[in-house]
């Protein structure tokens, strides 16, 4: 699936929820579905700067050139946010990630319903994922 197709799916899923308590619960459920990150990747190098909570993000590229992300957070809502970002960006090429317009964030109302510190964390997560994509594209 393309990045935009995945974003459209997420928008549709969130549109089915009436209020933000339900949407927060969905984020918490998504966090619970994230596989635990191997302890060896929970390093300072993989810790995202700018997040109030601790978020570790790892990226790796497979032989087919696709970039994959793994992450874990010590906060449930933040874990749900990174789970959404992984769903959208993992399994795409570095170029697709770098060129993606992540419109789902605004369309589901995420920015306006997050505290300023969580909103800054969201920006930091997206930035780090793009940095990984840039680094892997430079290796090609």
C-alpha cells in the first residue's frame, strides 16, 4: 500500500469514533499492539530527542530497499502515536518517506488534541523518521 492509502485508512478509522476519549483509547490500544523493542536497541542513540516521555526508535533497511521501523515508548498515548507513524511509513522506500505529506495527523485532529509537549514529541518522531530515511537514501 502507498503512504496515502494507509493515511486514508487511518482517517476513516478515526472518523468512526465520536469523541476524543474514544480516539485516545484507540491510541492506547495501538500502543498495546506494538511489539516490545529488543533491549539492545534501547540506547541513548535510539532515544528521540524532544519527547517528554521516552521513545526509542530503530530503523533498518531490507534487501528490497524498503525502510522498516521499530519503536517503544514508556507512555501509552505516545506509543499509539508512534504506532500510527510506523504503520504509515514502515515498509516504504526512503524517497517515499522523505516526500510524504503526512496529512492524516491534521485530518484526525491529532495536533489540536495533544498537549504542547506531546505535540512537540510528535514533530520530533516524524523528524527522526525522516532523518533515518535521509541517511539510508544517502547510502544508496
